[in-house]
C-alpha cells in the first residue's frame, strides 16, 4: 500500500489497521536529500511500497520528498511501525565526510530487529559473483565487478566502479565517479570522495577520508585524511592523545603497511 503523497513537512497519523500492510511496505529513515535519492531508486525498482519517512528535524525535509512524514525517529523506539505491520526500513541518511551518524542509525535499527533493505538502482551493473550486504544504497551507473564484497550500510554513489575482489567494509561511503582497482580493501567507515582513484592492491584504513580527485597509490593508515596526486596525508588521529594532528604539507605518504 502506498499512502497519498503529501507536501514536505506535513505530518499524518500512522494508519491504525495492521492488516492493510504488505511485506513489501518500507519506511525511509531520514528525510534529507540522500533520502530523496533512496526514494528515487526504490521507485525505479518498483517492488517496494513506500509508506512514508521519519525525521528528527521536521522543518528540514527535502522538497523532493512527497511522501508523508510519519514522525521523528522516536516511533522506531516505540515500535509503532512494527505494531502496524511494517518491518522493513531503508536507511536514508548519507555521510559525505562523516559516516558515524549513519552507522549509529543502522546499528540501532538492527537492535530493534528491523530489516534494512538494500537499494540498488536498476542501471547498476553488478556481477552475480559479487556480494552486497544489508542496508546498502547503490546509485545509478555503478559497476561492481566479479568477486567484490560490499559490507553492510555502504553507499556507492553515481558512476563509481569497483574492480574484482575488492572489499568495501561496513558503513563506508564511495562517492560519485570514484574508480577503485582490484584487490583493494576500504576500511570500515571510510569515505572515498568524488572523483578519487585507488589503484589495485591498496589498503585504506578505518574511518579514513580520501579527498576529492586524489590518486591513492600507497596504503593509508586508520583515521588519516589524504589529498592530492599522488595522495599524501593532511592529518591523522594520534592514538595516544586522540587528537587530530596535521602533517607538514611536504611530508610524503607513509609506506605500505
């Protein structure tokens, strides 16, 4: 069942009759621009019926979203959705620089035993010998080659290519137009920004940030920001002080781990 579309920011009471819901009903968690992209993908697929969206900021709902705002994310904690027979959700929270918010939301949804569906645009080319985890969003024009493993709650944005036997770990974000070679490991929560290139065999650490247009030719330690051609470190998190420390601009990237 699909509810009547409403104006952005408009709230409607959740329907009171569980029997009218089907197993392919889904609620979008989030209501910003990334949520609008998730909705566009699901509409293109055509299988799921979008019941509505949730947002902790009802005054900041994307104008592109015409589905009803069901309430804040508190309705998840109260299990109101499940009481109405809706057990599937799509994570509509992006990341860009910091994936921690999306990770926190995904972890909580799993604790509440929701099924987090993966949203894969029909134009994406994905090898039957690859693996896509739960709660992922795969944008239009993406190419995922043979033997690739995509973890849970990963975003792969428009036109990116991921070559054979690469591993993208949980909660990572691959931005638009990124090219990743074969046998690469992208660590949990890492961000590879728009137009970056990662050559084959590279390991990118946990929660790293690869700047837009960077070309990564060496391994990147955990919690490091790199930029440029070839990519060189801008800063990192000191594990003793937990503070972010700037490198000298002239410092070259650390040697392969």
